[in-house]
C-alpha cells in the first residue's frame, strides 16, 4: 500500500543523491523522505475524506451510539479499528483529528490512536514466526488492552478539556448538535450539494494542514536523525540479565527513537537472538512505536501539555507492566 513512498525515497536518496543504503546518512535521509511523504499524503487524503463524509452524514447517531451505554463497545471498536489499520503513530494523527472534529468521544478516539501503532497484520504475522502463537496472542491482547484502558481512563479524566483550542472547539461544536457543515446547507444531508461538501472538506483540510505541516518536518526529522544511531550491541550488553529494572529502562530508551510496528520487527529479532528477554524486548519496541518523541511533537499540535504528560505516563506504566508480564509468561513456558 505504501510501497510508492519507499520507491520515491529510493529514487531520491539512493539514485539521485547517490547515498549508500548502508550509510547512516543514507538511512536517515531515506527514513525522512519516506515518512514525510507518507504522512503528508495521509493528512491531505484522510482529513479531506472524513470532512467530506461529515458534511453529508448525520454523525450525531454515530457519536450517540459510541457514547453512554455503548461506550465500552466503542473502546473495543476503536481499538480493533486501530489494530486493522496499517498506520504508524504519526500517520494515525490525521484520523485522530477527523474523529475529534466529528464529535466521536475522545476516549474512543484515543483507543484507536494508542492501538494503531502497536498492532498491524504484517507485524502479527512476523511475530508468529518469531515468538509462536502464545506470545503473539498475548502481545495482541496487551496492545488492544492498552488502547481500551487508555481510552477509558482519558474519558474519566474528561480529556476533551485538554485538547488544543481549535480541536476542542470542533469537538464541542459537534457535541452540541452543530455539526460543522457549509453555512448555506440545509439541516438535512440531501440538501447539501456536492460542491458545498467539497468546499467544506477543502477548507477544513487546508486549515488543519496549515497547523501541523511544519511539525511533521520537525517530528519525523528528529526520528530520522536518531534512526540507526543507537550503538550496536548497547541494549543487549546492558539489559540482558533479567533484572526488574531492565524493563522500565528499555521503555525509557525507546522514547527518543521512532519506527512503525513492521519496521521494528528486524530490531526485535536481533535483540531476541542476542539473548534479550522477550518482555524487555517487546517493552522497548512498544515504546519506540507508540511513545516516541516525534509522535509527541506532532500530538502537541492537538493536545495541551497536561494531556501529553498524562498520555506519556500512562504509556510508560502500561509498557512496563506488559514487559514484566511477558517476561514472566515466557519463563513459565
């Protein structure tokens, strides 16, 4: 699906600029070109499509279904949708913005955002070959549980109050039955012309894109600068002895880095083959794909600092507990 962006990065970095694929500079620039082009495309396409649907769909029914007595089902649906969509943490943000603007409960939206980078079908298939079905199933359950519990906690904290003003305003407007539609449109979807829908979707896309594009460069640029610069063998040398503190240390070490669930698999395989415990390895990888600096730089554009810190602490605690649990389970097998 995203091979076109890989091919574009190959053409620009390895052919036109003639950088070696084995060099750190070549790997970092390739990472930057591939991810920025992918995220920009997703930003433009997904925000436009979601806004186009919102302009003609009565999303109050969807919002009301996912709220109230259906909220727990909503967390499960959000987490499941995150698991089956092939997006990394940064690529998930366009959908997060669209869901928030549509008035979907923040907890349900966060369940999607937390689960999406952790799980995708390619990563699960690769994990099956590395870990076997028991540990892979436990990882799958853990990833979805992180999303669902995170969504529940953030709903209880009324996280919508801690969104950035433009996102909070859009959420509040949707929640007060004033779904953002063209001003000239009638109250029913059938009265809205295609031109009006397009105008509304285009304006919303340009508005959101103008707010976040520079942070995509900064966030992915940071990830690219750090990509591949961790000294070889450092993790295995310092975190192989199974001490209790190895897991939280691995989680903290994963924060400055950035990868997607599929891209982290070769790193995971290397760490496991060199003797790093399963739980410690997976805790490090989960932190890298779902709690990285680049992701939080982008999230800062839609979340206030308090919400970012709450989210970060939740993820660090969840990944640490998951790492300890996976280590314990692997020892019992």
